[in-house]
C-alpha cells in the first residue's frame, strides 16, 4: 500500500496515523533516515535499525558470536587475560 506524507513548516514530516500505529511510532521517538543506492529515502524506527545492524553483524560473525566472546577476544588482544 502506498501512503503520502506531507512536509510542513520547518521540514517536519507528518506520518499517516495508520503507519504510526502499525509501527508503534510515538511522539518523541527517534527515526532513522537513510539514502539508498538509487537516491531514494528510507525511514526506519530506531528498533528496526538495531535489528538490521544485528542481522548484518550475524552475517559477518555468524549466529553464535556473542558480546562475551568479543570481549574475551579483545581482553586477550590487550593482554588482560
């Protein structure tokens, strides 16, 4: 489904209420705007951005890699273990 958003004074974007409800967007929430390869604009909630970053990290490090493992490796690199 296609939605339309209006840009009002000060560059503010009015997101349709249906989308705000669907994505749980509340007043004061942080949204991430990103320019894509074709020059388009993508808007994500902060939570969506975190999940996307986690997906990318899993693709690089594997499913079982954890922050604990990362910290152990760094401590070993720094001679702390």
